[in-house]
C-alpha cells in the first residue's frame, strides 16, 4: 500500500461497521457525539504516553513508539467514524482543510 488516505480509512471503518452492525449502534449523527467522546479518550492515551515518558523517548524507544503509533491509530479510527456519522466525504474535508490552511497561511 503505497498511499494510505482518508478514503482507505473510511472504507476500512465501513467494513468494521458492517461486521458489527448487530452489536454497535448504527452510524449516524446521533452516534457522532459518542464517537467524539471515545476519540477524546484515545487522545488522552496518546497524551499519557508523551506526558509520562517525554516526546523524545516516545520517538526513540521502539516499544514506546509502537504504543504511541497504536494509540494514534485508535484516534484515527474514531475520527473516521465521526466522518461517517456526519456523512463527511474526503472531498468535502479536503476543500475545508485547504481553505483553512490558506487562511492560516495569511494569519500572522
């Protein structure tokens, strides 16, 4: 896999949602809040690694780096669930991201 983008992640999340559709709540705006809260919890786990061990060690220590990357992957999984819940496409996100980037480039 040479490129790994948002559409790839969204497709994988759709597969997970389909597999567990009888267990998990259906994807939709009502579930979006829950997914955001779970994502914040995962962000907290990323922060804990850096807070407890420092950013430099989290980058250099192979085991710690593995844990850091895994927690960031968890964040991205919930992030993509949020995109699915609110029906946000890769193209829609790209347009907003580019617009915000351009605004920030002129900010200071």
